[in-house]
C-alpha cells in the first residue's frame, strides 16, 4: 500500500472513530469517576495516593479490562491501559491525563482526559477499527502536586526515570513520604502487571479543559494548543530587624514588610509595563517572621511566578527582578536576596501534530454546526510538556465556564466535552493507523 493510501485509510478510520464517540456514555463515566471523593458542592477531593485515589484507580482498571485492554503500572504508579495494535512491537500512541485533584477541585481537571481516552478505545471497538499501532491510555501520578511536591511527578519521572529516587523522599503535611504512599498503593494492585518507567512512545495527545477564559470569550468549543508557556519561579527574602511595635519610633525602624511591599510594588509596576509582551506575574506565597501582631517584621519571604511564551520577555523580567533586589540590598539597614526555584522553557508542539489536531477539531465543530477551532497557548502546566521531550505531542482544549478551575465550580458544557472527545478520537485513530 502506498503512503498516500495509508494516509487515506488512516483518515477514514479516524472519521469513523470520531463518529462512534457517545456523548451520554462519556458524561456518565465522568460523573461516575467524580463519585470517588465527590463533595456535596459538586467538587471532588481526591488527592494523589490516598485511599480514594486507590479506589478510583481500581475502578478504572475494571473499566479498561472490560474494554479488552491489558493493564500495567510502572514504578512511579503511572497506570497504562493498552488496546492492542496489529503490530504489537510498535510503540503505542499515548493519550490520557491524571485523576488526582486539588484538596477541593473539580470533576474535570485531568479526569476528563482519562475518561475521554477510555471513550476513544470504546469508539475504536464500536467502529471496528483495527489500528496498526497499540493505543495506550495513561493515568499519570501526582500531577497536581497538592499533597507531594513537585507536581507532574509521574510524567516527569517517565521522561527522566532518575528523578524518581528524589521524588520518593518528598513528604506531605502529615510527614508521609511519597515513596511510602506509592509502595502502599502498588501493594493494593497485586493483579496489575509491573512495567519499567519510560517505555517507548510513538506520539501523544492530551485532552484537557482550558482552565482559562479564552475559548469561552471567543465562543468556540475547541482549541488547538500550540504550546505551553515558559515559567520561572523565584523566592525573594527581605531582612530587616524585628523590634517592639509599641516602643520603636517609625523613623528608626527596619521594617522588612514595608521594604518587601515597596519591592512588590516595583515588581507589579514592571509586570504591568510588560503586559503587552504576554508576561503574567504573580506574587503568590508570603511568609512573615516572626508573624506577631505586636512585633515589627524582621524577615519577609515571598515567591514570584513569571510566565510567558517568549523566553526573552522572561529574561528581561528576571533581570529587572534581580536589579530591584540588588537596589534594596544596597539600601541602608536592609539585606535582600533572590533565589531561583524552578525554570521550565516554553514547550512548542510540532506543526504536524497541531495540524492534525486542527483537522480533527474542525471536523467535529463543523459537524455540530459550531464555530471553527482557534489556536491557544496553555498558561498552566500539563503532563504533556514532559512527554513532549520524548515524542511528538499535542493538546486539545475545551472551554471552562468563567475560566474557573481548581474549584468546585469548575464546569464545561456536556456538549463541549463530547466535541473534545470526538476530536481526540480522530487524532488518536489517525496516528495509530499510520
């Protein structure tokens, strides 16, 4: 068969699979998974490697096996549901996401991508499509990072297995290590085959809610994600002198909070000035010492989260941050320092993958009488950014009402969830049939 014939056959299989996606089945499955940790306010509390997470994993293992999938789990707890291909030795097409939530999260963040992946396998079965490559749906471990830090442990360890040793020492608020929680979870899955971290993958596509307002504001149901913006995290510490609040005259104080707030004002002004360049800057966590009502703060630490698609913009902002800290450091009576906590370069998804996603989204939207998809950039981290280090990767977004996520109010219209799963089905089927 010529390459043209292969491409044509793959596109035809993709269309049949897309048309076999079932909206009610998809949304019922989302609701069923949300029952594991579901709250009366509509949210979900299911942090990683907790008993609820284990129950949810067992639920998904049962669903995958009922679809004819083999199931395996690696040494970081990442679950893989594999639908066999005609050539078993070929690396699989990967899709999926995560099922862990924030302490109070929604029912869609991550979980939607996993359930949609299983719906794709059901659609492939219903459409009678035999793919050349295997298809795998993955459940990544600890994407949120709310119980153990950092986030995206599962996907980053999959990309670089040597990271796992360090991750195992991470502790939650109760002092439990990630390693102990992981071992306990794996012990409750004795019937699941063990596999090594980092097996070969042909390609990957992740479906996710946008977690922002862009698609809703544009009144379109699907977004073609071109990449994930770069991020740089910093910690800034300002030191002055703690002293009695009632006895120390204002003119002789070395108030670390006042100095830190002046520095923060400078950073906000710089952030506003660079807004047109796409910079997003957040001062997110503050620690005040000694944090007493009647003591002048002697030390203040705060974090800076800076994000942008353009690395040059972040480089300029970092230079401005360091200059501002150095200037404060030179002021009489204060010392200040800045520490880099985390840096991740921009993830650019390859054009052939985004072109395929665009075709898939355009077909689903047109068949539903909806507006054409638009290109968007992800402002949030996703597991796809680590998988992109290993293979051609892409993402699809569906809208989030009012841009809300990490919140019980997180919501996407069922019809939009259906269109997203249809787009995913097209992409996975075409990749797997090539």
